C-alpha cells in the first residue's frame, strides 16, 4: 500500500517551512497595519475608503496579502509544478474546469474572518494549505492579533509558534460526553436549521468566533471541542476549509461531513457544501451519528 507524500519529491520540507514562516509573519505585518489604519509595509498602498474612490480596508488587505503570498510561493520556491488557488485570484475562473487540476495545489485565503477584521476583533486569520490529489497535506493558520502561527502536517503533527520561534503543542480538552462538549460557532452567520441541530445535540456551551481557522485553533487549545458548518443559500469554499481541515487532522482530530465522508478539494466550483463537522475526534462518531439522526427525522431533504 503506497503512502501519499507530504511534499513533492523535489521539495525539502524544512526549507519549505522556513519560507512559509517568512511569508506568514510578513502577512501578519500587512494585515495588522491595515487593521490599524497605518501605512502597510513592503510597498503596499494605504487603503482608501469607498468615499475616497477606493475599495476600503478589507479589499486592500485581501489583495495585498494575496499578492504577497502568491509572489512568495512563486519566487522563493524552486518547485513550479503546483497550482495556486486563492480566493482572490480564483473568482474569474471559478467554473473553468481546466484550472487548478495539478496533483499539487496551494489553497489560500488571504483574510478569513472579514467581518471580524472590520469590527476590530482579533479573530481573523490567514489560511494556507497544500493539497495533493484533492487531499490536504499541510495546513497553516496564522492568527496575527494573537501572535500565533499554527502548523499541521499530516503524519507528523501540529503545533503553533510565536514570532520568536517558541513552540507550543496541541492541548485538546478531555471532555467526552456530548452534553459536556463546547461548540464553537459563527457569530455572523446563523441559520434556523443549524440552530435546531445544535438544540438537538445539546452541547454544554456555545462560543462565538469569526474565522474558521480561529474556530479550529480554539479546539486545538482545548477551549472548545466541536465546530459545525451548515451550508444554506451559499456554501463555504475550499479556501475556508482546507487549512483548518489539515491542521486539525494533523493534530489527531477529525473534520468530515456529518455522514463521515471526507472533504475533498479542487472540485469544479470549490464548494464545501452540506454539514461539516470538526472536532477533537474523541466523540466525533457520536456527534455525527446524532447529527444524521436529526437530518433523517427533521430535515430529510438536506444533503449532508
């Protein structure tokens, strides 16, 4: 039985991580400058408001970090046989099937948690994932305001680093019974079906956070135990889920559809629809089972 590689044969993992660290902390500097209305580094323009003829701080921050990440991946790494799929650069190519079909693909979200960013909250993040044949292999979540850079490498493990290089490792909670678990949920996207599902599952507590990366990080710290995403009129995309997925899986947790099937990436419209559940893994099957019972009885037409 063959085992998928973590990185291409021509790429040295340690060297790759060094370059990724540089890109991530540079991205942190850019985002925090925009968040504070300051002049951003690396020659990026200070954001203009809509009234001034610009697109505002979010668009400026998105595009600056997008440019920084893509140019860094292209210019600083010798291996070229991978695609780069970013939320910003994929918009005009979303339904063109000839793009982003190489075995290796970077999936980027330059700014996940836009509303939190605008609201002055610390719960926004940068997502970077490396995917091989539609399966995540490396997941990186940068949380600038917390000075946390999370790495998850499938088959190796997960940890986070402060800017000075100090490492800390995953600390899942010991909570097991569903009635004692803490759910981390979106504070900006609420749906009636999700509300009913959560009421049925009867978790002990619900935390409200923005970015998916920040939600998964809260599980890795042991503050929460479960995250549930339920698509409605719109669905999250590959760039929302790929990095957090790889990160929590590398840590020993789980991130699946409610029926237990795996998330896959680089599909035609990059959607991650249905009911997606991330957890510390210890009670994952029980949560999925109860969720499926809910859908069978209460929402039989919902496609999990």
